[in-house]
C-alpha cells in the first residue's frame, strides 16, 4: 500500500510518561498493545481501516513485541482467527466494518461464542451507521444479542475508550465470552489525547512459544451435545459473570444531575451528542453537568438489571436514548422495571425517531419533548430558540437548493480504469441489447450512478456472480456479473466462480482488476503487484497490475475455459470482447479480466517521481486531453459516456451558439479515455491529445515555435 502511516506507527511506540495525541481509532490501536494483545487480524473497511493499516505497516515493531498481525482474506477468516483464544490464554483482537463484516463473519462468530474463550477476544467493529454511512443500516447489537456476545459502546473520549479496551479484554476473560467493541464513525475520528502506558509484550507469542497443544476437551468444540451445555452456560454462568464484572469495575457510569426525579439512559457512544443537546437547551453546563442524572451504558450487552432498577427507582420519568431499530435496550429496560415493580415512566422511541442517526439536533428535539412532559416547570426557551434558528436556516438553504444546481453524485476518480469499462459496456449493449447486470461492492458500484446507471442489484461483497444464478435462467440473453479483484478474493472465487462452474452456468463475469482493494483505502492483496514488480518497470507511469497473474492462474486452475484479459482503457477491445462473451456459442462461464491500475495508486507513485524529475531540472512530459471548442457540437454525448470530473462544460465562446461546449480542465491525468471513447463511439472529432512539456530542451522550443508559426500562417488572427 502506498499510503504511509509512519507517523502513526511511531505513536504506537510511546510509553509511560508520554502523551498520545490523535484520532480515536488510533487510540484504540495503541490500547490493544497496552493490553498485551498477542495477535491482531481483520478486514479493512470504513471507519476502522486505519487500525489494520497502521498495524500492518508496524509489523517490524510488532515483531519486537511478539504480536502477530494478519491482513485477513475476509471477515470470516478474521473471526476464525479468534479461535486461538478458545484454548489458550492469549488475547486477540480483530476488526471490520459492521454490519456487513459481522454478517460475513457470522458463522465463525457463532461457533466462537458457543464454546467461549479462555484468553480475551475482542472484535472492534466500525458501526457504519447514520450520516455518511455506506452500507445497509442495521445494528451490531442484534448480532450480539442473538449470540450472547458482550457489546461495549464506549463514551467517545480517548482516555475513556483506551480504558474500555483494557477492561473489554478483562471482561471477556471474566465471562469467557468474546467481546465486541462498537465504534461509530464519529468515535473513530474524534480527536484527543491520553497518558500512555507501556506496551505489554504477550506472555505467549512468536517470541515465547508453547511446547504442547492444549489437552483435548470436547467442551471446547461447538458440536452437540457440548452445544446444549454451552447454551446453558451462556445464560447461567457467563452472562452473570459479565454482569458482576461490569458492576465491580464500574464500566457503566452514573453521572449526577440536579433533578433526582428525572433521568436519562444513553448508549455510551451517544453521550457526547446528548451532552451537546442538553447544553443547547440550557440544561447542562460546559463540563457536562446536567439537570438530569445520566446513566451511561458503556456496555449495552448485557445490561445489568440491578443497575437499571437502582437508577430508575424513585424517578418520575427516564428518557432512553438509543439509536437505531428495533429498540432492544428500551424494551429490555421496560421488562426489567416491570419485573422489579419500579413505577417509573420510560420514554424513548415515542419521542425520538425509530430510524436514522441521532445527531445533536435529533436528540435535542427529543429532549425538548421529554422535558416538556416530564418537567413542564423547566424553561426550554433556549432550546426552542436554537431549534427555531436551525429550522429557519434549513428553510433558507432549501429555498436556495430549490434552484437548479448541478448534481454532484460520488463517482470514479479522474482517470479511473473502471470508467472506460462501463463506457464499453454501454456501447456493447447497443450491439447486443440490454443485459441484466449483477453489480457488486467496490469502486465499480459508482457505475450504478449517472452517467452509467448500470447495475440491477448488489447482494454483498463478491456476491455478484452468485446473485445472478437465479436471474440467468429467466433470460434468453446472457446476464453479466461485475466484480472487482477485491471482491473476487473476498468471496467471489468460491461463492460465484466455483458455484457457476460446478453448475455449468452460462454466464459472463467481468472482473475489474485494478490491483488493490481500492474502495477500502487501496490495501494490497494477493494479486497486487509486488514492490519488486513495480520497480521492474522502466517508467512508473506504466500500469503494473498485469505483472501479477494470480487471478488468471487461479481461474484457469479451477477450470475456467473461456478467459480473456483486456486493457481497461481499450474501449473498443473491451466492447468487442463483451460482444463476443454475450454471443459466443460457448455455453459455460465466460470470464473477462479487465486490467488497469487504480489511478489513485498510480498517481501516488507517479507524482513523487515527476516532482523529483522537475526538481532535478529534467525534461518531463505530461499527456493531457482537450476539446477543440470550435469543433465541439455541443451534444455532450462524450460526457454521457464518461462522467470524468475533468471533462466538463463551459460557456460557448461562439456568440452565435448558445449551447455550452465540452472542455477538459486541469485535473486531466491523460488516461486516454476521451480519445478512446471518441473512436469507439464515433463521437465528434473535437478531442485532441496534447503533451505538456516541463523543463523543455532546445528541440522542444524549436518545435513549438515552428508549430506556432505554421498554425499562425494557416489561421491568421
Ligand atoms: S480509487 Fe482507484 S479504482 Fe477506485 S475510483 Fe479511484 S481510481 Fe478508480
Ligand atoms: S483523458 Fe478524458 S477521461 Fe481521462 S482523465 Fe483526461 S478528461 Fe478524464
């Protein structure tokens, strides 16, 4: 991976007497080392990618400590890694994006939860929920509840989160149960500092090896009849042990308030937003001291009935602030209080929305409703004024946005190798007719947006080929599955390719091989070009993904008979190959590997190289495309086939024509798609290819002068 985390890696080495400054997710990474973790694994994904990225780049230091790090093939293999803690007293942590990663890991997680663990096992999940989320909106808590896992949802404060990591390991050991550690997007990126402790080298590790494996113990295997006892132990021993630990170590916090008859119970991760909401209402001071006592649930599974009962006893009303649906916590609190015969009115989802992120504003509105009912004597004028101002501002913005504005959907990077493939697919459909396209997770899912609007469904990462299995038999025309190389290794090879081959399916699979798992931050994988391969090319501007042929070899090895490898940027060839795949008499699985290096990664390599050349005064040539505004017909068909952010519009310089003309602005990386599209789709001949020469030599200057003279002679001013 080209992004360097050397600064973050240095931060991990800090010890007692030093202070850590930085983001929440990095603080968690440091906390793992302070907790004596012996092994770490995971699958990258926002908002927790940094955890694994930083550790992978800190392998040398981790080797000094004896900590093992694995960049796992997917979340299932990460969860299975925690199996080391079933028998052995070693602490392990894995990480992934939830809920999708938790779904992938489900099988291994259930089988881990059933026998339980000896060493502390921690799963750091990035709860990708709410504004800015990129996956389905579901709750990890649902999973924790059904498998009887522990779930921590810590208050977003760096020192507190670090303490909670250490406690989570101990809690996991006390309850013999794996613990999930939920971090929302904001908690991952919250900044702060904490006093470091020394990192702890694990007692059992690569540096301190075991002599003998654990004795055979059928109770550690998730098979019946042991599973029947596991189920009993979860309820009868492990959860009570967890509750004892939570109380004895004060994992949940009760914060005092001036009104003992009122209360708020909040998931720890929402605490900051709650306090900000109370402050906006004038019901909390700058230090968080609130009018109502607050019970902060840093552990949301299991709840501790006695804590809930004691907090609510004697109160007239309590508001439960719980994000997402269904309202598991609120329902459990209602059941606890009913059983304990505590007559306290509980509010929650009756005043707060069932779905969507609980931002400060959303919580603020719920708080106003709560206090207006529960304590009408309190003045809520400050809050109402604040919300009124927000409404007025929103109304003004809405009025402003009602005017036509250019839509700005997310899309492929400038020069992305996947854009030309979808341009070719658009053209191929002009040849063979419309096809059903099973899309997938990855950068290529941008093709579901304009200007391509290609893709009928997304069923999961690497699941496109599998997801068309029921669709293919419904059509006379072949269906197409699109998958990235990341998705191929994550799941697609087994779930899709193996299944399609075994069943003799007649389908087309298009693999976009850009060399990295780009959508999650361009992490490397088994088919990424190695550093040696990158160094072996004479010019770093050349694509290097073709140097690693592991995907092609794997496909041939598993029995794919129809396999084509094409250059992503060669639109005409990709179109022709797609046409062939859709019409060939060959009735089995047809796979097209379209290869072109992720432009983001390529630019990361090229830019320093170019900067060094310029600094050294060496001649540098940069290719750029442009549009001849005199020739541009103004129909914008090039834009509908590309969507490149640097191919845009400008006012027509011809006073006799009103339609804006296409233009290429400065960010063009010269990928060549403009020229390819112009030829493949027979567009107007307005595109030209130029070379920007920096540090020109005398020959360049002479050639430029000659050209200008000829053009001036042919086109007098
Ligand atoms: S990160 Fe790479 S693959 Fe993804 S859109 Fe950008 S250039 Fe394309
Ligand atoms: S050649 Fe065209 S598609 Fe490629 S970066 Fe330049 S403007 Fe964008």
